[in-house]
């Protein structure tokens, strides 16, 4: 069902703009199981390690029903081999994508209704939505442009063309300044910055080795970062206060891959790769409020459906049947929503997105390169 590494598609929406622009021009203008249960570690500013509840570990069972389930069918909403990198309107009513010549007269962001039909031009030029759909993010050369969707007001902060993440309140931005010429991701240095939307009050917050910026926490008071903050300390997932307090390590792991913040910043889904020191390699759900982390024996692509539910398109493993699984937090118990024999999701390049209301899943098919839409079972 999945054809690429689990977790996020390449980069965040703004980073994918550069890929999308290149796509337009080219078109004529794209784990091991734990040997022992791991322990959580918190640094100064949080609970001592001895007070932290032990991690939860859940095994996804084979889920073998006695009767054949009814098939679930996706429907095609675009044709002509269109288009990679879909994303959603804030109201979950339309699927958005970037396209241009020769398929479309104008290069820009297009929208298609959930029932399909002819796509309509939303705005010219490559752009992505950020926040709660309140802002458009784009690039003009090496300049990042932030535009409020409601009234068109624009800001051009001096961030060197880097992708930016808007704070939950929409008043601040954060970005990751790291050299692209260092190929070893675990040795690359990341300097994390914040500023106002217009670039004022810009300041560095923290530097990490490996990892980098994950996102904002549940408020504008802290950032979530990954990697090693102190060369003499262990790496992991960290909460970093903007007020200068000591960073708090939420979870220890040697190598972070595909870290994905939940919609409201209360959790981080992350692949712990080739972990040392006793932690399990695989999928972890890490709370940002210093509760217990959850280890789940599922492996595949994942997206947050809501603040309390993570969807996993899981491959077949000795611990789990293939299909679409949902992991509810904080309970952590996986449950199988759709078995593999109920649906066919030929997803190209791990290119799929869940609607903000959690009802729909859109994906790019590797069979016909069109966008297909699947209505999800009820969340609970």
C-alpha cells in the first residue's frame, strides 16, 4: 500500500513548494522490536525521571475476523494524471493541489470538489496553506512570503528563503537554518529561529545536532525540536521554552525520523531508528506535557486524524495485519479500521493527506497518477 518511508512526505508544505515549482517547469511551464521496555527521561524544568510514568507498549493483533468484511471503495476526483502533493481547504470541503502547463493554462493552486469535476484556479503561483488555513505561504526567488488569506495582507520576513511554521496564535514564525551540503542527517547542525510575522524581534532559540525543528508546542510559549542540544548529552525530542528556561527532553532516541506534530501540539509521532541504550526502534507517540510515551508495533505511513487519533497505513508484520489502523491517545490501543482485503490504496510516494475534520483521506494513485478520495470509518 505504501511505496516510501513512513511518516511525512518530503518536508513540510512550504518546502514542497520548491519541488512543486520544479514539477511545473519540467511539465513545461514530485523496525526492530525492543529487547526491553525503554525508559523516559526528562531534564531540568520537568519531572525527574523517577516520577515519570513508564512507557506504554501496545501490540497490534492480527485482527482476523471470521466473515469477509464488506469492501470499501475510493473514488477518483481528478483525471489526466493529476496531481501530486494534495492538501486540504480549512473547511475540508475541497482538495487543493498545484498544477500548470500543459494541463492547465495558468500555473497555480487549484481546487476540486469532493465529488470531482473540473478543478478551479484558487490563486496563481505555487503556495501552501498554513496555520488553520489562515495564511498562504509561498516563495518569490529566495524570499518567503506570508499572506493572510482573509484580506491579502503580506509579510516578507528575512528568513533566507527557508520554510516557516506559524505559531498556534498566528503571531510568530519559526524556521530551521541548516546547511544543505552536509549529507549525514545525524551530524547536520540546525539553528532554530523565531520572529514576528514581519521578521521583527528575530532571534535564535536553540541549536541542535541532527533532527531540527519539529513544530510549535501547544502554545506560542515553546517549540518542539529533535536532536542533540548539548554535545555531552543524549539526543531526543525536546520542548524548548522561548523564555529561556532549560530545555526539557520528552523522549530519548539516537535517531529521529519523520517526526509529526499533532494538530494542537499535544503529541509527536516519531520513528525511532536504530535506537541504542535500550529504547525501541519503531513508532512512538510522545506527549509534549510530560506524560508517558506510547510504543506501538505498527510500521507504515502515518498521519494525524485529530488531536487524539493517529492513522497508520500499516505493512504486514508478525505483530500486525496489513490495513488502515487507528491509534487513540492517550490510551494507545491500536484498532484496525479497514483490512487490506477491504480496500485497495495504491498510494504513490507516501503521498496522502487526511482532511482537517478527520472524515476523508485523499491520495495520489501510482496506477493512474490521479487523486482518489476515501471516506474514513467513524473515528470512534
